[in-house]
């Protein structure tokens, strides 16, 4: 059984997680949440109710762009894709998280945990 990640740590990692999955292509909110869950072996999970406010904030910052897409069944979904500013943000964000994990590893000897 996997242990869950503390909510504050998860909130801090949300930008990296969302930008990373959107770097692979355009997705709607539910797909973003499922992709994060799948790619982290269910360690990170975001419910759609908490995901959309993050997407709206990221859209205001210009990192993602949401567009309504009409599905074959006549329904619409808002799909998000990374903007050039979002791609540019992802590079230093990945570097910062890598430095953070390396520092925690040195501090807490996580490789021995």
C-alpha cells in the first residue's frame, strides 16, 4: 500500500505536475488528473475540484491556454495546452525541484530510508 503525500507538499508540486503532463500534449482536466495519477503510480492524485482552480491560475499567468472543443457526441470540453511561457516556466521549475530533492536527500539521507 502506498502512503499518501501531505496536502501542502502536493500543492507545491502541482504546477510542476500539470506543466509536465501538458508538455506531452493537450488534455482536459479529468485527463490531466488521470495522467498525473498514472505516471506517479497513484502517489500523486488531484481531484478535479482542486485541479481546475490551479488551471485557472496558470491560465491567468499565461502558462496554459484553455480552449473549448466540441466532441463528436455534441458535448464540449475545455482542453488545456502549454503556451510558450508555460514551456519556458517548466525548465527552471524542473531544475528547482531537482535541486530541492537533492538537498533533501543529502539532509535526510533519503537514499537510506
